C-alpha cells in the first residue's frame, strides 16, 4: 500500500510504501518521524490513518477532480458552440462522447482512501469495505475543527494567561 501525506512538521508532500510491518514514516524534507500505530495497517486493509490516527476515512476515485471538471466544461462549451452553429448532430455527439469518457474513466480508475482530518491518500489496497463514501457532515466537522485551531494559533495567548505570568 502507498500513502501520500502532508508532513505535520514542514507541510511538504511525502510518499511512502507501507505494510503491516512498517513502524514509522520519515519525511524526506525535514526527517520528522511519525510513529505508525500498531494494528492500523493490515495485509490488504487499513483500520485508521497512520499520520493523524483518525478513524474517519472515506473512499473516492483516485483521479484529479480538476481534470474531471475540465473535461465536462470543455465538452459543454464545445456542444454549445456546435448548437450555436445549428449543428444538432455534432452537439449531441459531443455530449455523448463527453459522457462516454466520464463513464470510461469511472470504470478504469481505481479507488483510494482519504483521511478527513489530514488529507492523506492511501492507494493500492483491495479491501475498502470498512470505509464509506464521502460524508459532508464529517468533512464539515473536521473543516470547522481546523478553522478553530487556525484561529487560536493566530490569536496567540489569551489575556488571562498574560495576567497570570
């Protein structure tokens, strides 16, 4: 299995192969070491994120979303231009071709597991049954948590802490 992750220390992207015997991951850039919790990685399964230890993971297609949106937008614009020129058959041909490309990519592209909290991507595992599809409520909970942590880190120490010192 392979994990692509953002280093908690230096924020740079790293990629490592992991298996059930992996005990730690090291960042290529800052050499920060992250301990892999025991039992989190099986032979072909993943119980929790090895970077942030979260149990909240979801399945998605391992395909760049921006490229997918670009394909749909280009197909839509091309069909609009054909429609503007009164080329009805070409318009529907472009739309059906775009839809066929989308279906083909859906069938050919493999799945990946993504961590809600840290965004780590896990590829190359066959058993994803224990993880569900994307859940907006769980995503929003982690997004709000990250926003609160960011606000607290920018705010600095509270006035009450300064009075005690």
